[in-house]
């Protein structure tokens, strides 16, 4: 009985160590190495640099609250928005008064920033995502903001709308996900517009 127990104990220890090495060290190390070689940009954070300075990531949203910029989807992460170390949604149900108040406040902020806009406010501009890190907004959310951004920058609205269209990302492989616009990339393109483009 003791001999059988000792054998089982040895096997348990050997398999625990073996699978710890395989699944905890070897496999993650291999995936990281292959990812770093084949998908270097993505594996290193998909950072965007301007004039040698990192301005953000394609994968993590950030706060834009000036009228001259397109605004990102709200974030519920703490202690600050788009905190990648604290990825989470609000976890508030659709009838929760706290959620309803937050949505009302966001609607009010959007309407105050663009009081003559009669378009329906897209849902993704007033609700947070499950991750709280979304770098994208829907095409409708970008179009909703285009007139405000054009006015704040003194640009022709058609120019801004065309810029939105040129930054539209389609479904992955043509059928996965939804069309979207990366907010950081769009705002950087806005900053790069020459003064000659103004009416």
C-alpha cells in the first residue's frame, strides 16, 4: 500500500513539474518568440509613434474631450479611463439608476458640444464596453461627431466626412466583427491636415 502510494506521489510530482515546464514556460515562450518574429508590431503593443514619440496604441483607447477631436467610447476602468491594468466594464444592469444617470450625463455632454446636431446619438458614444479599452467607435459614432469636429477646426465638413470614410476598417476577413474607426488614427490624421484644406 505504501509502495503504491509512493509511486503515485512520484508520478504526480513528475507530471506536475513536466506540465508546468511545458505549459507554463515552453509553450508561452514559443508563442511569444514566434509572435515577436511574425507579428512584431502587434506583439510589442501596436504602438503608434509620431516624430519618434509614442502617442498611443492601436489597441487601447484614450481620452479625447476637446471639440476639435473625435471622442472615444466611454471607459469604466479605474482609477482612470482606458487603464489597461484594470480592464473591465461597468457591470451595471440596464435598469441600474447609476448606469441610467451616466448615460444621461454623456448624452447631455454630446448635445452641449454640438447643440444643432439632430442625428440620433449612437449607443457606443454613451455606453462602455466590456473591456473599457475600446480604441474604435462605430462609423455612425464618427459621422455623428464629424460636423462638430469640422466646425471646431474651421474645416469643410465634407473633408472631415471623407477622412472618416478613409479610416473605416471593415470586418476582419470580410465577415468577423463590425465596421469600425480607430479614434487615435483618425485624430492623428486630423492633426496632419494642412491649413490649405480649410475653406
